[in-house]
C-alpha cells in the first residue's frame, strides 16, 4: 500500500516516527507526565532544567515538561478538527459552485476572492473580536479563513468530474441529479481533497499556536504551546519557558510537513522528479 | 487584449472588491451575537439598562444590521471609520499612525526574503542534491514550519540578551527622538531630515524583526525559485544554449534564471498576505508600533470599530499589492493578457 519511494527516504521515515511519537506522547500524557499540568511548586518557581524538573518550571512553578506533554493533547486534535471543518465547509460550498455553474458559481468564486484577501490572523482577530477568545472560536476562525482554498479546489474537481463517462452513465440509467452528485461526483473527488487537508494539519497547528500566543486561544491555565511561549516573553533570561514548547511545535510541524511532502510525491509521480 | 485594457479592467474591479471587503468585515464582526457592551463597560455598568442603552445608541448597536452597515459605509466614504473604544481616538488617525511601521517592516522582510530566497533557489536547482541544495531545502522546510513568534523570542534572547549584537525591541532606542513626520517610515524620514544617526539606529532596530518575519517567505520563495529553475533548465532552449557552447554561468543567469523568475513574481504577491499575518505576531514580540500591535490591542478588547478598520486596510493593501504584481507580470509576460 505504501509506495516504495515513500518508504525509501530516511527523512520521511524519520518524520513518520516523530509524528507517531508525538501521537503516543499525547495519548499517554496523563500516565507519563511527571507532574500535573496545573500542579504548582511555588518553592521552585522559574527553576532551570534539572533532575526535579527536566525542562524547568514556569513563573507559577508548574512543570514545563508536563505542560508541553499535555499541550499535545490539545494542539493535535485542534489542528485536525480545524482542517476537517474547513475541508467539509469548503468542499460543500465549492462543489455546489462547480455543480450549479452560472451566477451561483460566479458569486461563490468572487466571495472566495474576497475572503482570501484577509490574512488568516487578521480574520481570526476580527472573529475573536466578535465572539471572544477561546479554543472553539480559534477553530471557527481557522475554518472561516481556510474554507475558500478548499472550495476552489473542490470546484475544480467537480467541474473536471462532471463530464466524465461514469457520471454520464449514471445519468443515462436514470439516476436523480442529487444521487449523481452525491454518489458519483462527490464521492470520487473526496480523496484528493482529504489528502490536501492532511497536508495542511501542520499549518493548522502552527496557526492555532499563533492565535493562542496572541491571547486568542484557550485561557492561560490550560496547557497550550502558543500561550506557554507567550508566558516566556517576559522572562527572556529564563530561556527554558519558551524554548521547550517552541521545540515541541517545531518538531511536530516539521515532521508533519515532511510526511505531507513525501505523501504528495508518492501519490503524484509527476512531481517526484522536481 | 493590450496592456492598457488589462490594467483598466483590473483597476475598475478594485472599488467593487473594496466594497465587498467592507461588507465582509462588517458581517464577520457583527453578524455573530457578540457582547461588546459587557466587554467595554465592565460588569457594573453593564448591569445598568440606561448606560447599556446609551452605549448601544452611541455605537448604533440598537439599529437593524443592514442599517448599521449603511451608516458605517456612509461614514467611511467621509473618511470616518468611527472612534476606537480602547484608544478613544478616531480609528483613521490610529491606522495612519500605525500603518507606516507595518509597511516598513513588511517591505524590509520582503526585500530580505527575495535577496536570500532567489539566489538560494537558483543554486539549489543548479547544484541539485549538493550540500547547497540540502541547505536550501532545509531552510525552506524550517521556514514554513517555524512558529515565527518563537523564532522572534529566540532571536531576541540570543542576539540581544546574550550576545548584545542587536538593540532592544522597539523602533528606536529610548533616547533617540522620532524624526519629523514626512512619510511615516522612520528610516526614510530620518534620511530626509539628514539625521544619519537616527537612520542607523532605526535600521539596527529593523534588522532583527525583518529577518525573523522573512523566515517563512524565504522558505516559500526558495522552494518556488528552485522548482521553477529546475523546470526551465530542462527546456529545449537551455539545451540549445549549452550545445552552442555558452558559458554555464551565462546560461544559468541570462537564459534560465530570468525566465524562471516569472512564476516567482506571483508568489511575491501571494506571500505578502502571510507576511502581513506574520507581521501581526512579529510586532507583538518586538514591541513594533505597527498595525499588528494595534490589531492585537483591539482584538483582545473587543474593540470592533478598530478591528474593522484594520481588516479593511489590510485586505485593501493585499488586493492593491496583488494588482501591482499582476500588472507587473502582464508587462513581462504577454501570455497573461490573453487569458
């Protein structure tokens, strides 16, 4: 099943391992974290990395390693959920545009033009200014900012699939337009869209971390990588506060991007040589 | 289609696009049931119906949405974007004070990423699979995977706190006065006023945030340039040039790189958007007094007149930049005008 070119690159294989390790760490965080994510060791505030706290402690004396491990339990699902929602919304709107054509298509495409003029973070800020900060609203913000990309992609695929023989055949045997659209068009364009979405999970994790760094994510007591880095902003000399959550984001996102690139190369041989 | 018609057509669509942007910004910041009342008045005042009614009336929140939008639009045409709830200044004044700093930062970052990304992309393609290529690919991978706010903190820690090479955060050193306001770009204004000391100080302050902000655009441009260069190097005319016995340097730069640059031009416009996103985050790390810091302040305090202003300005800047990029592309590549 896994194409050989994918398994042959040591970088790709290493990245798969890194992603797997992060998934395992996220799942096992409550069992392996040395401390609770909220437990405060006031006597050891701002302690540098040492035997008691491997990655040091933050200004409230909380164990940074534990908070980084717990942070994975939030960032990974949120990244996946944000992309999944954007993909669903974008596919729905984009395939309606592609199937309907005419003025509906034109209107939807112009709307995506406008949406794409807003940088994600600014859009997220506008939405947060209306809805308030929070995990749910950060996810909504990413969904609202990203659906146009998937909508355009889905529209192109629907237009490509609309006139294929199997669709024509379904129409010829008397399938209703809705059935043709759902069973024969939509089902066939899903896999490239899902792949495109998978490639974006790393970027979504990064965006979510940026939003919570800006205070548009979860409240401060919840362990989250971006807001932990924000907490280290006022303590430049206590480098460990921001360093470890940052490394967590970097390793996970680099690995996800390498896996994504490998996946794309393996599935699209035309790009392999490039 | 000739160039004039193409440019004319694109410019004519611009007002409609900007109108769409205002509508979209308005809908996004109003259509959802928000409660700016409680956020801006505090719980005690929000409990008093008279104060709440007065607040809502002041901001037009007691009228139906379409009417609110029309009022907003009418004021906007008169250059009135409302008054910021946090700074109590007209939003337009706030924006004109903050926009130049952001443009200065984003332009510096864009220049840096072109200066780094284009040569790196060319050499990666020419010396494919060499050490340079590996480094180039590593840089572009790290560039797109790096949390820019974290890179900013690390850079501040290493170059300011530890090595002392970079000045502290901010646009100028504490004892240096702002140059007289002409363009709003501190470096340009200082040079115009002949204050070389101030200009040097401003450039020193600009270097680190611009480099940090450039990181993701460098990655995108290197990757794009490399891919486009590889494609061009495989073309027949490059083989012909080789067969003629032209010097490899001449082929690389005169024949290949010039043509490979074309698709990269489009990416410049598109990555300007991510640059503006990154600017918001970078500015908060480096205490840069730009639009990002202002947006951050207004978003966290539910200051909707201010955040709407930021949204409209940023999206308009993005659209105008991309218009220029497309026109530049059409000028160098006549095939675009046919489409």
